[in-house]
């Protein structure tokens, strides 16, 4: 039976949810406070990363954040501030950063990433979005010190034991794999299981497809209130309209926490700001890479090479900190000594807020307290990678079907 479904959030998670739900014949409306051309879904590194098996909430991360707290140019920056929600989230993050919890998270992260990787390929094969970049060249974790190599080798050995394709490259092997660019690195760990895309290409194609399928998309529309009657959301009020729906999906990214508070729900999420800029000249870079010491990502996209990075917890804002941008530029040029980044390219840097949960796992599931509410948010740095899998799981929840994978660990009502 066709339902009227309202999706709050027009990023990759909201759009993928609409993609799968539209195939079930539902009437769908998407509302988003942005304009449909910006945000984390547009400025990310475009990775599809089964290799990213370690959640952000790993042992030592809070200590690292405290050390870097007063250096706003550091890769992992937590701005000191007296904010109750941020302080609670930090405490939950600390409690989640244990070896035991990381071990429980690893197989779940691997499974949902592999599902999503296959679904990206299915979408491409379907022809629904036309042609778009989807390459399987893997991901190079490039290192300049033995310490970085040893750190990543632990992850690589674990990934290999889980059945993911991993190889180890020395300096000469790395040069043979990337012959058209000079790289200042001692070697790399190559996660051959990974892929990459161009988000700025896929997002408009996905929006166009959904519109052709009859999905109503309302940009520049912000939720101001939600009314609940008999444990169900009866109306969603925005700055422009009032919406009624049989089912509501909350996929508002970093703003999901703020919206959930209007429903008296506890959804601990903090926005983790990332930065990226594009270099349009030919760089010779053909395989995506993480520059380990610089803690940044490099992706060869359609028409340009993207440099992205940083994790900044400073509240939900789009403020661009020049010192952080300069750190990215220096980090890129330290690995690629012949790379020349133009001032006008640096001036066009973009930011986006990733929705970060305290334990590094997304929130995907029906609310225990509000019967017609489904949550799909909190994916941190894996939002792009997990878009299709999350959308598929959301459609299965709405259709009351058995989900493709067990999602109890992703429950939005879980304790921290």
C-alpha cells in the first residue's frame, strides 16, 4: 500500500532513502534547509571504503583531541566551549572508545560497507542515473615514517583477516603504480577493495532522477516544529509550509540532533566539519590516497583532483578557518612536491558537516517512542560510502521486511 512519506534531509542518505522507497511506489516529499548544491554530500572525498573498519571512537581519540584542542590548525580539532550537548557527547564518545566496543563494531562496519559498495554498482548498472564515475582502483594509505606504517599495518592485517583485499607496497612499487606524479612517501598499504566516485556528479543526477519519478523535493525549507499525537508525528511545520505524512524519516545529517530535541528524543550527534578544495590542472594522480602524516584524502575525480580533510568540532557552522585550509595545502604539497595549488583554487575551499555519533556507528532504525519515525543519520566520515546501504535498509524498515543485515547495533535508542 502506497504511503505518504516525508524525508527530512536532502543529502546522500535522504536521497538514497527516497531512491529505494520510490521503487516501492510510495509518495515521497523531501525537505532540506540547504539549496541542493552544498554540504557534506557535495564536498566529501567520494570514497567507497570497506577498508574503513575502525570507528572514529577508537581508544586514545579523546586524549588526542584534548592535546590538539588549542591548535586550530590540527587535523583533529575540538574547540573548547561550554555547551551541554557537546559535553555530554564527549563523555559518551569517551565511554565508547574502548577496545571491546571497537571489536564489536568492526564486523558491522565491514558488512554495511560491502553491502553499500555492491549497491553503488547496482545503481550504475541500472542506468537510472545515466553514466557516472565509479572506479575500483582501491585506496592507498601512503606513509612517510615507520611509525605510521606500523600503525596502519595493524588495521591492514585485520582487514585482510576479514577477507578484504590488501597489499603492501614499497617505494618502488608505489612509483610504478603512480608513474606520472612524484610522491614523497616511503610506501603505501593498498586497500584494493575500495572504490571512488565524484559526489558533485552523482548528487545532481540522483536529484533529477527522483524528480522524474515524482518525488517532491523542497530545498531552502527548514523544520521549525513537529507535532506529536498518540505517539505519532502528525504534522511537520517548516518556515514555508505544513506537511502531513504517514511516515517520517529523519536524515538531516548534523542537524538531526537539533530536530530530535523538538521531539523530546535523545539523539547525541555533533557536526564534524571537513574542508575540501579542487585542483583542475592535471596532477598525474590516478588512485585515491590517504596522506597519513598529513591526515588528509586525495581523490582523482571527473575533471579535477580533490584534496579533503580535517575533523573539526566547533558547532554547526560553515566558518572557514584559514589556518586549517593552509594546513591542508601544506600537507598536500609535502607529499606531492611538484604540485602547484593556485590561490584561486584555495579560495574556493568548501566545508561540510558530518553527523558524528558517539560510538562511530550510524543511527538506523525505527524510533521506540514515535511509531511513524525512522532515523537514518550519524554516519560520520562514512556517510557517502554508506548512502545506498542506508537507503535500502530504510526502505526495508518502512516495508516491514527483513533487513539485509542485522541492525540492532544501529538502534537510535541504544545506550551510551
